C-alpha cells in the first residue's frame, strides 16, 4: 500500500503575532488511526500501544526538511505513555540517525485520552520519564480525557481544546464555562492553552476573547504535505488589528446582560516566536542561507550542544559585514561566531514592560535587537521582537 499522503503537517499559529509556533504531524489515513484499528481488531492495550508508538515513529520519519526552530508535535495515546513509552523515546534518536549532521526540531508529545485505561499515577510516571528524556508534553482534547486536577498536578507544556468544544464556543454558554475554567486553571499553574479545529471567524473571535494565544485549524492554515514553515503567516484579515476593530468601543452603550470583552495582557511566552537557530559551529554562509530561507526573521541565534544560546547575529549588521569589500570571500567559510555578539537573554517570567525596560538599558545601539527567551535550564525557547513588546506595553495588538 502506498505511503503517499499518509501523513500531513498542520501549523500551530501564535494568534498575537501570526507566526508559526509548532507543526503537528497528523495521521491522514484510517489505517494509522488507533481508534479505527481498535474497533476493527481484537488487540489488547499493549498491542495497541505498540502499534501507536510505531506509527508515531513512522510519522516523524515521513517528513523531510524540518524547520529545526519550530517544535514538532506528535500524537500518542495515554495508553502508549503508560505501557510503551520506551519505544516512544526512539522518536528523536530515529530522526537523528537519519539526519546525523543536521539540527532536528524539538519534539512535543501530544498525549490523547486513553482508549482503555491510563491510571493517573502510571501516567504521571510515564510523563516524568519522557520529560527526563527531553520531550515536551501536551494534553490533547483535555476536556474529554483529562481532569483539571491532573492538568494542575502534571503541568504539561501545552493543553489543547478539542475541535468540538471550539465549535460550540461562540454560541453555547456551557462550552464557554468549560473553556473559562480550563483557561483559569492553566494560567494559574503556568500552562499554555491552544485551540484546535478553528474553522470560522466567530470561533477565532471566541477563542481570542477567552485569552487563548495559540490555535490551529482550516481557517488559519491548511495541513500541508511537508513540514516547512516557509511562508506561513496568519492571514492579514485574521490578525489582531482586524479582530480588535470588530470589538465594541469602550464608550459604546452596553445592553443589559452584554459583557464587554476584557483586554488580554500577554506574557513574553505569548509574544514569542520561533528563533532561527543554528549550531554555534555554523559558517557565515550557513547563516546567510538561513536568513534567505526566513525573510521575515531579524536575527539568527547560535546554540551550543545543549541548546543554550552562545551567539547572536542581527540580520542588518551581519549582512552589512559580509556585503562589504571582499566580505563574503573573507567570511563565507569561517565560523559565524566570529561575527556574533552576546545574545540579550531574558526569562519568560518577566512581563512585557520589564522586558521593554531591559531593551532600553545597556548598549543603545542594540536596543532593538530581538530578545532571546530562556527556560529554567537556560535553553533557548524562542525570541521576542521589540516592536511586539512596544505594542503590548502600549496596549495595542501586535502586528506581524
């Protein structure tokens, strides 16, 4: 049976700046969907988990030309995390063996509700092991398979609202109540929330009104055959400016029972976009090619073997250096680190105004350099543009 069209790649977009923040590999054929196989077979939990983990590995290997700056989201069942997690750990190593000289994307496991049983204690143990192996953790379709207490206890990196709930969000009060409760719990414990299956402008508006910063769906970007993020951007008419223009004015009369949408203040993590990152051993020619492949990027971050930023290259200063007399001949095959500057790093715990004050301190010639975001282990998790910080601090929507 042909593998043509077996897997597709769906972008996950930041609704604040319109940039891709993830790429989910999806199983397009029924033969690879565990729910379908389970209905048509007499397999037990372990057999289904082994099947699920095998398809997850195949889905990762199906893509070529991954953008190593954008996390790859891979679906697995909670049953698989409990009973077949050792095989799940082969996801990254399988990709690295195929591309030994390249940067591979970080992998986030989207854990779906169990088909049979996944006791919370066993699931917590599996999640801890996978995290220790360097995987990000997400809960998919959280309203159907994971309690809010489990979200608060395990603190996944991402929680996804399922398409059915998103579809009911604009017109069903109960759906809004569920999403509001989920968002409040996630904000309280520092977990990011994303919406899936967004297919209409009304759904997108409702998602934004609940302070959900990330989303995916046919309205935003269609699944594609390859995982490249080149050219992916939220359509102009769906950017926050257009959304804000449709909101009622603060001075407009409000009818009885009508609630005014609250202005959402975004964190640095919400404003972040994927960094164009290369290993610190990259040559200047590799950096030039990366900037050509990402025309909207303003910088390249050089990373050490542990993913920590060791150098920063601003697009304008770098291009000026290699465009001078004999510049490209002098630098093309030399390490780009020779032209790099110290990255301006900041943790995600700082708010937008504090980050803006940090930008204006120190060397004024670098006040508009992108800030490099760090997690608790000082690993690069993205960059934030100063223009986004200014607009957020001023209370206006961020532009692309």
